[in-house]
C-alpha cells in the first residue's frame, strides 16, 4: 500500500520507512510530482502538519501524512518551538539554528528541553487523524556526533548520555519523538488496513 509522506527530506523518509515496514511503501512529494514548497503558516505544530497534509490531499488525492517537529527549551519559554527550522532565519541553516540556541542558553541554570513531533494523517474523503510524540532531555554545551539532523547534536534524551547525533538511526527510532509519533501512526495504519484486510 502506497502512502505519501509530505516531505522530500531523505533523512526523515528513511527513518519513517524503517518504522513503517511492510506492507507499506512510503512515497515522497517528488514521487507524486509535487515540487512546490509546502506552506507552514500556523502557530502550532498540529496546525502546520494539518496544513501540509491537507494541501497534498486536496491537490493530489493521495493518502498522505505530514509532520512538524519542534524543539522546546524550558529556559527560553519553549522556543524555538514551531519556528525550529527557521529559528536563525529563513535559510533553515541547522548550524546557525543550533548556535542560536546555545548562545541564548549561556548563563541559564536550566538546560531542560524536549522534542515534540505532531503527525497529521489524511485518509479517504479527507478523514483526519493526529498523532503526537514527545521525548524529554537537555541541551548540552557544544555539539557532539555526526548522525541525525536538525538539533540532534546538542540534544541528549532523558536516561541517556549520548546525543541523538551519536546514536544509530535504529537506536534513535526506538526512543525519539518522531519514532513515538510514527509508532502511533503505524499502529493505526496496521489496525485499519492490515488487521481488517481493507
């Protein structure tokens, strides 16, 4: 069964395909001929995910899900949050985004943070479902590791001593915010389409 993930981010697509497994084939925006930048104009992660998934459904009529993820740092009033990808400016520069977080945390006693992912799924006739995943942790003082993407090199999940960027994709998937949201999505899809045979 083909299902579109509203992204062309190769890292995310690879992570999620590993979690979906058979009998689902994950296809990207490029695979369905969607080359435009999907807008993220809402002030919540849920709103952005729904906006992207709804656009793809309405224009391409394919089963689709979209995600939005934010890093929420307690001492920064939960910034960068919904603006995580563009925190240091519209260029979506991961290094600049990380550096801005590190600079703003200098002198702060608390470095508590959490990653949150919301997935919006659009099925037949525009039926909507939302799935949320959260992982608590803290921000370290300088980047470590070369795996992953986004803020992974400065985020250490609770109960661990390595950053997400120091973990294999399998290790990260088992505990990450996106992994937790995708597991809910996978459970829903398997129940809906595999166990029921529809």
